[in-house]
C-alpha cells in the first residue's frame, strides 16, 4: 500500500520506520511510505509555507499554494486513473477520531492514502474545502503538528498487515477486535508465578484450555464493564454476548454494588 505524507518534518518519520515490529512493514514494502517536504514546494527566497492569518490573531496559517503544488506532484507520481485516486486525509483535532474499525479497514484495503500534516494554527480552509476528503483526529486534545497523529495511525495500520507481528494471529486477541466481540483485552501475566506476594490467577496456571478461555472472556467482560461500558452495550446490541456472559456481567454488577 502506498502512503504519501506532506509534512514540514519528514525526519520525524525516519526513526519510526526503523524500529520495532512495524519496521517489517516498511522493509518488506508492504507499506511504501513516501515523504514529501512541503518546503520544497514553497517559492521565493525564504521558502515560506505560512503567513499571517486574515482577521488578525496569534500564530501563522499554512498557505494553500505550496500544499496544492505538493499534492499535484504526488498525484503525478502516483499516476492513478481519476476514478481510483487515493483520498487526501488531513490530520486535525476537528476530524473523526481514529478507531480500530477505521484502522482495520485501511489495513484490509490495497488503496493508499495521501496524508497531510498541519502545523501552526492549521491550514488555509480553501485547501481543505477544495482537496481534503477526510479529516482524522487522534483525540480531543491539540498537538503542535499532524506528524505524531500520522505516525500513530501508520503504526496501528502497519501492525495489522500480514507478516508484521511475529505471531500472525496475535492482533486478533487485542482490544476492539471482532474476535473479542469488540471488547477490551484481558489482563496479562508472565513469570514469576508470585511477584511481591501477588500470585497469578489460578485459572491461567491450570493448563485447561477451556478454563483459560472462559477466564479470559470473563476478565475481558469485567474490564470492559468497568472502563468502557459503551463497548459492552455495543456487544449486546450486536447479540455477541452469550447467556453465560450476561450471567457473569450480572454477578460483576451485583458485587460492585456491595
Ligand atoms: N487551530 C487548530 C489546531 C492547530 S494545531 C484548532 O484549534 O483546531 C496544528 C496542527 O496539528 C493541525 O493542523 C493538525 O494537523 C495537527 N493536530 C493538532 N491536534 C491534532 C489531533 N488531535 N489530531 C490530529 N492532528 C492534530
């Protein structure tokens, strides 16, 4: 999948591509990441990409023209037929929050994207209106630039691609996955069996696969009911909860009242 990024800080992406499991996605070419330095598309001696905001106020605004020229260069380089053109995504606190569902949809698709990372007060609205297809947010807070949001999104997509995680199925057991009916993951433990007087739950030491699976399901229900009741509601709505799940949730609710 080809992904182009328009950014003033392409170097931020370099160490990310070289570390950890997601490195495999870039080394293997599963993700073909092309970084475009916006400043290369600015004119004039100072290669300015920003200017003061009309109407006054603090900060600077990224001008539409360099962004447009960068996008044209990317479109020419990708040489896609009009109907198959990759969408342009702007990272913005005003966008739709990035979710597992959106990340998984991207990982399952061969179509790439063109990512635009804002800086300063943001980018000229006329570029957004004319060229941006989607806006994605990392959450309800404001970053100084879109690069960290882009890297977070790239990491989440890359780890879902075949061959990136050591164990092919390991991401299926992670929070929000269909395998867990969209619930949160269960707690994990490793050696030693007793640490600072705290023992690992018996069920996990039993060697009984059915008992372990049942225990993990219950813990997944427990943490979800506690931290993300909306996920439990959604699982219920999609009829993913069994009578045993419901009985366990009722028990959890009773014990939390006492
Ligand atoms: N004035 C804007 C914020 C600009 S922050 C506002 O209040 O809405 C500068 C750039 O950082 C943005 O253009 C965007 O690309 C990026 N950014 C900031 N917060 C973000 C977030 N939560 N998610 C994704 N990108 C973000």
